[in-house]
């Protein structure tokens, strides 16, 4: 009996609804429009040109909220407040995700070579020294690669030359190559920062010397760009001593330009350095997974 009363009440409601409304309203509105109507019930429709729009909206809101909404399991809250938001960890996290590609570098020996150091600061611009940036990123990369299972050897871990101070540049570079050779490294990666007299130039690029190093250069460059959003200056073949004289695959990454004001600020920030390290790690893991 109670249900009959409800049915009658609904019929009366529907009849009065039809009576109040002209026949221009379509009942076949798609569900997403319905949902929009539900969430926008307090906002008058700008597309309604009729002077009775406010009343119609009010009646609609009532019907949808009290009858159609519950029937269709549509509530205002379901389209506005309760959509779960996934917050993905950014590369800037102090604790980078260790479960991602963890172990992907197990058994690999990787030599990380922060360019310059000690009496040789490398490029200097905008109060940023290349040797400092290179070392800061290298230490973060050491953590990243170690987490991924690699055995990491640093040519330097603090602000000093690799060969004894006062050595020639040739001796300094040879000392770096010697570490890679004597440890039978699977990969040698040298980190540098760039400069140019045109201070509008910015971006990252990766160099290789031999054909065997071309694939890893490309993969690391792409991963670095996608992690940092830096201007992609691509990969190039080059004759730099450290990548020419190492027998294993070896690359030299120019992470950005200290001569560019914007990029110098980024390179000097721990947040951006983390992104660089994470990007390079991803590239290296991808490279070894494809070998
Ligand atoms: Zn350099």
C-alpha cells in the first residue's frame, strides 16, 4: 500500500512537472550532461534564454537530486569531491622510488665521472661553477644507480682533481679513464655543464665517440629530456679524451648551460639535480634491459 502511495505521489509530481514545462526539454540528455546539471545546479544556465530558466533549473535540481540522482547513483559529491586523486612521486622527492627498476643494474659496474674539480672549476657563469654542479649531480646519480643494483665507482667524490694537483690536463683525464679501465666498467659516464658566449642558448646534449656508445647516448639523452623538460640538443659524435680513450661504452653528458641565467638557477637547485639523476638512471636501466 505504501508503494502505491509513492507511485501516486510520483505520478502527480510528473504530471505537474509536465504541466509547468513546455515540451522543449529533452529527457534523453546524456549522462555526463546530467552530471554537469547536477553539479551546476546552483549556477544559472547561460544557454537558457527563457525568463523561466531559474524556475526550470530549480525544478530540475529538485527532481534530479531527490529522485533521479539516487536512482542513478548520481550525487553531486560523486562528480565533484570523491574522485580519487593519485599523487605520483616526483623526481624531486628526497626519497626516490626504490621499487621502480630496482635491481635492474645488478652486477653492472658503472664509473661516474664528475668533470673538473679542485683547481679546475670548468665553466663558470651566473655565480655557478661547473665543477660543483657536476659533483652534486654525480653524487645523486651514485645513489640512484646504487639503488638500482649497480656497483658505482666515482672518479672523485669531493672537490679535488683526480690526478695529484699540479698534474697536466692529459694526466688528469688519463687518471679518470684509468679508473674505468682498471675496474672493468660496463659503462663510463662523464657529467659536465656547458657554456656559450650566447647566453640565450640552453639545453642538454649527450656525446659519444664510438659506434658502440651511440645507443646508450641516445637512450640516456631521451630519458634525461623527459625527466627534466630541458631543451633537447640531441646526441653528437665527439672526440673528447675520456670518451675516446675508454674501451667500454662511454658517454659525456652536458647537462645544461651555466651561461644561461635560467638554466644556471635550475642546475644549481637540488630539485633539478634530482631530476637529472633520475632521468639518467632511467636511461641507463633501459639501456641495459635492451642489451
Ligand atoms: Zn666540462
